[in-house]
C-alpha cells in the first residue's frame, strides 16, 4: 500500500486507492481486447451528442479526431497502456483528454461506464458469434470433404461401444455436421440476443440530456434499442447465450475427438493422424499420440466451468449494475478463445488424417453385425421376431465358440438352426447389402446418404450467407 493515483472520481475522495486495490479492482488486462468496440461506440455517441446539440460540432470533431488517432495507435501497437487505468473505457478516455484537452472531457456526457460496457460487450458478442460461426462452417466443410472422399467405406456403427450394425463412414461423419449446424443456430441466437442497443441508459435510470438513442443504434448496426435502462445495464443474458453456445459446441467437438482418439488407437486403427497433428513420446519410441484431440476433449471441461462461473456470478445480483459483472469477461473470453482454437485444431486433424477403409471393413466382418438382418430375414419368412431373435442368438453363440464370423456359416448350417432360412439368406449377410437396405430417409444407405449430403450442403451454404450478410464490409 504505497502509491496513489489520480482518479476520474478524485473529487469525492479524501484518500485514494493504493496499488493493491487498484490492481484488484482493474479489468484492463482482460477487457482491453474490446478497444475497437469501445472507440466505435464512443465515436457514434459523440456524433449523436453533436447532432442533438448536447455538445458542439467542433468538440465532436476534436473527439473523433482524437479517437481515430488512438485507434491507429492501439492497432499499430504504439499505444501505452497504463496500470493506472481501471479498464479499457478509462484508458481510452484518459488518452483522449491527454490528446485533445477539454473537448475530450465532454465525451462522457449522458453516458456512464455501465451503459458503455454493456454496449461494448454486446458489440463484441455480435462480432464473435459471426467469427465462431465461420469456424464451425470451416469444420463442416472439412467433414463433408472427408465423407465425400470415402463414399464406399463401411464401418461398424456402435451402441454401448459394441459393434451394432454396419454404417457408411460418410454417414457417421455427417452426423457431426448436423451437430455443428445446430451450434451455428445457437451462435445466431446469441448474436440476436446481443442486438439491442443499451447506450443512453447511462448509470441506470437514463439521462436528462436530449439524446437520440436511435441514431446511435443505427450508426452501430443494432437491430433495436433496449427499452428499459435498468435492464439494459444489468442484462448479461447475451453473454450466457454465447457461452452456452460455446459450451455445447465444445461438447460436440469433445465427442468427435474421443472418436479420433479411439479410431487412431492400434485396437481400432481406422485412421492414422497426420504427423503434424500428433506428438511422440519422450520415452517410448513407438508412440504417436493424438494429443490435440485429447486436448480439445480436456479443454471442454474448462469451458463448461466458464458457463457455470457466469451463471453463478449473475445469480442473486440485485438491479442494476454491480461490480461482480466485471467477472463476466474472463469466462466469456476463455470460452470463445478455446472454441475458436478447437475448431481450427479439429478441422486440421480431420482434414489430414489417413482413413483406413480396409481396417473398418475388417471390423465389420468380425462383428456379427448381420445378426439383425438375419432375424429380419426369418421374419420375412413368417417367423415371429422374438423366435427369430432367439435362433440368431444361438447361431452367434455357436460361431463365437469356434471363433468364426457369421460370413463363414453355410446355408446348410443355418438351416440346422432353423429350416425357415431361404435360399437368398447368404446375400443378407453381406455388409454392403445390410447398409443398402437401410434406405429410410436419414438412414445409412448410399442413396439416403447422398440425399443427406445435398441437404447438409444446402444448410451450410445458407449459414455461410448469414455470416457474410452480417459481417461488416
Ligand atoms: N470495468 C467494468 C466492467 O467490466 C466497467 C465499469 C463499470 N462501472 C463502474 N461504475 N464500475 O464491468
């Protein structure tokens, strides 16, 4: 507790804070990433103040000139951030006053940091939701390309991680594109929930100055103006929505990464990770580890924690602004950064992995996966399903006892278990035939999957257009 600084509120205080409380209360190291939003918001505010006659045109021009110079300095890395500033709002305002003098001191008219931070974070969420949606779309593109490159690959489909029925590898990969399509929908929802302009709410109750909030909203590209000043300065739903969207997307990536870890193990060996996306061991020379898939899986836990931190921080806060809310940004930024990087990592791994179609087929062969089809065949011959299930169960047991696959059993042997097996039963046992028969809409047959490709590509195109239409030119 040694040094004292000059504060924006020094008028009301006899004694000012010391270095520890300054640092404890500061958010500058975290919120400085919103510098661009802060400057754009301030320029829109200053212009509006001049248009409504609250400040003079000359002052607004000086403010805008100063802010533009600060913008260039921060962009070029020559801006000197000072620990004396609590947050990005104070840092930029202080620099402005240093640069343009008393005109700079007029910028904060009819405004508070409470509506200012609400504005900046909303602008940040709108921009970030678009960037993350573009990341999700990139991964969808990579998954579609890999699926497209292996149209005939058949792998075991699993339930309980036990081989269940053969499916097209493309069908399995496409399942993830639908998760990502829903992730984009959630990001879009977060974007829209941030699309309400809070500035002009001032500290909490509005302002006596004759401001025009619609002008600011229009200039900054907001769809609407927040209708209640107290809600506007204390609403953080849009951060919860964004972080929730990030969390669900991470859970999806984590599930995909778990499959990559399994598939690249020697037990499965369905894929081989590219050298660029794997690591070696410092002690075991034979190892090639899917580190990055594991990391994405691991980081998912932290993002779930970010969402929890945010919700618990908000729970129980009275209206309106409370300093607790400053703790929103570390959680949100962490979730956003982690998801953005994870999209890149997973797209990189998926796009470069080598797919071993032969290993997938071998796993199908040993997996008794024609069992359901054999039962269905007996049903077609008039056998009740429960009896058919029993017969096939006994065949599987017998095969297991002497280490054979279903494909190795002859028609005569089958008829020994049930005289009802027809001549055409052997065709039923083939994995290709089993896959082709699953031709219901959304099923795994080549025709159904090719239809699905069409719909998935159309959805991706529509989502790309949404990102492009909302992104600033
Ligand atoms: N740094 C604060 C935050 O991130 C913004 C300032 C809020 N206003 C105040 N009176 N402390 O929430």
